[in-house]
């Protein structure tokens, strides 16, 4: 998959859109994608983090389903529940 195909794709958890991909982060030593920068929807930001507005966060790549299961016509599918997401999120730098 090309980088351009990932940008602005929906991020899906438990069958619901929780945000969109805005950027990605690469480990300079290992040349591996480590995090996706996602713009959480206002609803998801409130439910997951208690925020009152839509915010950007970094999502650890380990939150994604493996292989082609992560990428569907709907967007990028996460392998975990919304309740578990706070473990994989960190503030945008």
C-alpha cells in the first residue's frame, strides 16, 4: 500500500469511525512505521480520552490488525476495542 493511499483514510474501532489518518511516523534506526497520527472525531476523543473537542493523537502501529485484515473498503481497522485504545494513544508532539 502506498503512503498516499493511507492518508485521510478512516480509522475504525468496533465497527465505528473514530478518526482519520493524517500522517505516519517512522523509526529512523529501524526504518519501520511505528505510529499513525490520527485526528480523532469529537465523539471518539470524548469517549476514549474525555476530551471535549476533536484532537490529534499518535496511535501505535501494534493496534492495527495484521496483514490485509487491517485495510478494508471502510478504512483502517483496529484489532482492539475503544476501551483499550487509550493504551495505544499518546499526545501528538
